[in-house]
């Protein structure tokens, strides 16, 4: 997975040049589809990583009423909340040619 601390993906919404975005495929819908599939992959990677880190700090008890406030858990959660959204990371990867894709219909011809 990419280094989430050193990414230059925008944290907030950013307007893109449509011609630049669909330049590789000549089809805006295909370009969006590729980026959205990558965003789904990134989201599942981030979620898996977050759950693994939070599991390290898990404390188990018999009583459901007991709530433990773990500062390490809170810091980890805050870090992941501040990250750019998966779709922003995917769009950045797409524009920087870091996503491998191929059109199987064109390959068959």
C-alpha cells in the first residue's frame, strides 16, 4: 500500500480538468470506472489497516457497560479521519499513471 502520511492527494474537493482526466481512455465513463474501482481497493486496504491497529489496543471485559478510553486508539482514529478520502487518492494515482488498467475488449481484437 502507498504511504498515507506522504501523499499529496487533496483532503477536500478539487476541480479537475475533464480532458486531462479522460485523456488515457478517451472515455470519461471508463476513466471514472477505473478510478472508482481503485478507490474501493484503497478503502478496503485502509479499513483493514485501521482495524489491525485498533485491535492492538483492544481491551476486553465481561461487562458491556464498562467503557475504556484509550488515548492510543483515539490518536490512531484521528490520524485516519484526517487522511484524504479513497476517491481522492485513486484520482491522484490515475492522474499520475500509477494505476495499471487494460481494455480486454480491445485486447481481443
